[in-house]
């Protein structure tokens, strides 16, 4: 007989409590292998492919695409022990069950058949609790033989199964009559004669795509990625490939119909749900405004010499150094002189906690919204190392592959809003940090230099700080030191 196991949305780590179902990768009636990704979800931190730790026939799915699911909510149920299913491959009696165990539901704690699991997003170094569910009692041993006990791809999962495509069983044995599996004909692509566009959703299957944002772009425009040839390494499909295909289809008159917008019953305006990244940012900024008595000070600085120093460093050969890396190096040096600003406030204990390490966050605007990746141990990195890490995290932010570990744990934030062409700002502190340095655009302006009027490269620096951790003298001293280093980079060398 088949045993039905329930797989629940796992704890994705870093305090995440919910995730939105972006795309189902399997249908009811499909046969899945152990650790095969079954659903793509989006959290407030990253896009995640969630693999199922059980092998067998999918008997039910819970939640439509676009639905937000809390951690621990059922995702799907799998009948293991079906004849010809992956659970039977190489396991003798994997589907055998003890008396009274037929159709056992999973325990509420979400632990898979007596095994612990760790999880994070696609390439995260952080781990979370198991959210998979298994049977209890005497059926635990048979359940474990059909499952890996793992939750997310890349963290101690079993050896990759030999096949990843969805497979439909030829027949369902009579012994599984207690688990009805509805028949479903495979959906055929619809649209133009070339079969590029599909009407409702992208067919599941292994497609070499560089990022989840590319998948989303194709899905929202009804583009079947299986009909594309990628121009990236090893045939990876890039965003440019999808955009070129959409332009070509539009020229042929194969423009897909836009996705219908649900009627929210709004008379004036359109309702935009605050969820995902934007919802998480809204919650954090609101909490910052509620809890932190912040204040802002600012100063103009002559950045001409800093730009010259960077030009000289890059002309000397070796890896290029970014301006953001030099500003980060100045920040870490300033925090070493004013350690109160690298701290957090423990409200319950009514204590200011000074932090030893500087984990430097930097604001990055992406298609999914504003994110703040974190450079770990920024105080121990030189300008070249900082440049490389900024580049890595920026690329991951644009591709939508930042992990929860990349987005949490910051102690101080550097915000370069000058990239938007503005001079100044009063940024909101990234809770629970104590301060943020803002950098405006660097533009030529009249400036008194060595007693004479000259055209110099001028930048406005703004500094927002938590008034509970220090007074204005400390904040002013920090900002003045940063400005001095910008104007005379040799100041930084003298104080290292």
C-alpha cells in the first residue's frame, strides 16, 4: 500500500515566517524523485527552489501561485511506495507499512521521519530548521527509506537523482485506491505557429537560465524558455535572450495577452500589496521610525583629491578599486575612532551593545526593490577586497540570488544615493543599526581652494545616527573625520 506523506513549507532561516508561491514545478499526479524541486517561492530575502525530501506520486497541492504561505503550512502530499515510483528505486519494501499507519498525516512539528534538516536559499551559507513532514510511530522507518530528510537544494542533499523531468506513471496500482490520483493531460503550448508563447504558464522542465528574474520575465510575457537558445556560458539563457525573443515575436505579431488584473473593487487608484521585499522594507523602516530617535547632520566636502587618488591607484596596475570601496574603507576607519556608532540598542536590558566587527551594509536598488547586502568583516578588508565583494553582492542583487545571510547581520550602512543624481538625503536608519552614512553625487562646483576660488569636485555627506547611542559631538566628530579623509586621503593613511 502507498503511504501518504505531507511536505510543509520549511523554515527558510533568518527569521522568515512566510513565502509567496511563485511557480509550481509539479502537478498532481506527477512522480517526483527525492530532493526534486517542486515549487519556486519568493521570500523577503531571495527566490528559493524548494525540494521535496520524499519520492513518490504527488496527490495534492496546497496554495495557488501568488499565494503567501506561512512557514509550516502544507505544500503538497506525496504517496510513497507506489509501484514504479522513485521511492521504490533500489529500496526493498520501501512502501511497506505497519498496521494502522495507512494514510498517516505528518506531525505538527514538521520534522521529516525522525531526521533533522538544514535549509537556506539556493546558495546561502546560513541554515534553517526543517519544515518537511513525515509519518510518525511505526511508519517512520519506511518513510525515511523513501526520503532524504533534507529540505533545500545544496545542503547535504542526497546524490542527485538520475532524472529531474516530471514523469507520469503509466498506471496506478489498485493497492493505492485510497489515494486517488486524477488523470491530467499534459498542457500543450499555445500561441504562434513557432510555439514560443504559452497562454497560462511556463512548462516545467530543466532550462538553463541565469537567474530567477529571467524566468519571471519570460513567465509574465508568456514565453516558453525551452524554445530559446542561450547565449551565456554553457547555453545559459540571459535576460538579453528573453528580450530579443520578445521583440522578435512582437515583430511577427505574436504579442501575448497581458495577465488579467484581479478586480480589487477599488474606485480610485490601484491596490499594490506590500509583500516580499517591499513588504519587508516597509516593516523595517516603520520599526526604525517608531523605535529610533534619529538625527541627521551633513557637510560638503571637496572630493577632488580622493578621485585623483583612485585614478592613481588604478593606473598602477592590478585589480581596479571602486570609489565605493574607498568610501567604505574611510567608514571602517572612522568607526574604529568612534566605536559608539557601530552598536545596537538592547531595549529590554536598556543597554547599548558595542559590536566588535564591522559588517557593512550598502543600499542597492534592484527590480525587486531596495535591498541592503552586507559585506562581512569589512574592517578587515583592504580596498581591493572590498571592491570585489561589492561587485559580487551587487551582481547577486541584480540576479535575485542574494541569500538570507547576504542580507542580514549588518552593523552599519553606507548609502550611495548619488547614483540617482541627487545631492542630499536624510536616510532612515537600517534597524537595528545605530547609524548610516549617505553620499550624494560628486559634481564640479565653485570652491575656495588654498585661498582662491576654483572649480572642484564637491560631494555632500549626510550622517543619520541614533541619538540614544551618542550625542551630537560624537556624530559630528565622525562626519568631520570622514570629510577630512575625502578631502585629504593622506589623513586616512596617517591614522591606520
